C-alpha cells in the first residue's frame, strides 16, 4: 500500500547523503569486496547528478526512495533505483517507476529500460510493472550476468 504522505520531487545537491544511504540498500547482500568497490558515496552521487537526473521519494522530511534516469531522444534508462529498507513493500518503487515512465513519455521517449543483476533478481519487480526481459547479458559486469528489461511507452 502506498503511503499517501510520499511525494516525488527532483533531487537537490543537499540530498546526496540520503540518496547514498538509500541506493546502498541494493548492495547489502553483496560480498564485501564488491560493496567496497561499487557502493555509492556522497561524492559519487554529486558527480553523477551532473550526468543523470535524480528524483527522490520523500516521506515527511526523510528520503525513502531514489531513482536516477538517463533521458535520451527516444529512450530513457533507469540507471539506478532503490527504496530504503523499512519503507519497502509500500508501493514506493512502483511510484518511482511510474513517475519515470511519465517523465520519459513527456520527453518524447518511446522506450524505458534498465538492467538488473540476475543475482539481485529485481527482474520480477520490473516484469510486474509491464517490462519484458529483452536480453541476457552473460558475464557483463564483473563476471555477473545482467538482464536487460524494457517497456514500450507508446
């Protein structure tokens, strides 16, 4: 169930620390070497905010979810998305993806897509949101298999 107090807004530089905490949620089940190498830092997020558009789901004064998007001319890539532990299973991830779909459509994108690690298995979430698995990318990232998922917006 979606908490009606959650709002989605564009991220600001001052949100970087909380975005870091939220996005690192996805690495909690990874081995420690992988976590050290790929976990987010506030500096990484601030740098990435120049490349991607970040949006946050806010409950009261706390950021409970974040999504980063790369908007192209015809496609939009979900670069990263996570919901804070303790706020999961409340529909926040779905709302972030719906927000991204609407924004991508407004920008003229016809496809929205993402990749997810088979190991993290977030693919079920995206499949329920109407995405289709379009490609398996074996040993694509650090020897890990990725799944490319996409959804037509037209």
